[in-house]
């Protein structure tokens, strides 16, 4: 014999959907700031499980998933209703709640997009100001360096000239020796072919 657990999947009833939508409409968990949305959905779940008319044990993720499913189904039904012009729709509490919540979600998304655009514009403005200040500072540094060096320090010293000439002489002598070695090797190679 096997022990049956009470974790069987149950379909959400129409009444459970209504209770969920009412609670979501009251709490508006999707309007929370980034990082607190999950805890707001958990709050919705706690409220629902404590409700006597809601006979289901849920957590925040289950509530959020069911709400998203209801919203997606509602969007599809609205699109089909717009295609079938002239057809009358029966407005239920569920469709009214979903219409209101869909509108609130769209407004929330628009606000967050506008806020992110404003924040990026402010950051861009700060970056431009910082870039301008940096350029002005670099101009003054360039002027100071030119003043410090002056025309006399821009020419190499006698020691620097001697060092450069020595290095050139050494490398040219080394190159001559190397090329001579290569030519001798080629002469020996070609002579052996004859």
C-alpha cells in the first residue's frame, strides 16, 4: 500500500481566481521596487491562505504564476474580441478585474521605462560634464609641461647622442657580421651542388 499525500494538483476554480484577482488588485505586488516583488507576492499568498473562502495552500510563486496565466488568457481573449467586431461581450467581475490590473501593469511598465530613460539621461549628462572637466584639466597640464621643458630641454644632451650613436654602431656591426655569415653559408651550399 502506498501513502497518498495531499500534494495532488488541483485546478483553480473560478471563485479562487476571483479571490486571487481581488487580492492582487488590493496589494498590487507588481508595482513593488526591484528586489521586493517576490516578498510582495508572498504577502498575497499569506493573505489568501488565511482567507476562509480560499481553500488552497499556495505560496508567492504559485500566486504569481496563476496571475500571469490569467493575464495571458485575458489578453488573448481581448485580441479575439477585437477581431470579431460587433460581438457583444458579457462583462464579469473577473474580466473587469483583469482589465483594471492589465491597465495598472501597463502604467507601471511605462513609469519604469520613463524612470530608466531619465536615469540614463542624467548619467549621460554627468559623464559629459566629467569629460569636459577632464579635458580642461588636460589642457592645463599640457601647457605646464611645455613651459617646464622649454626649448633647451627638448633637444637631446651630448651623453644621449653618444649613447644612440654607440647603439647604432654596435647593431650595424652585428648586422654586417650576421649577413656575412649567411652569405658564406649560401656560397658553401651552392658550391656543394656543383
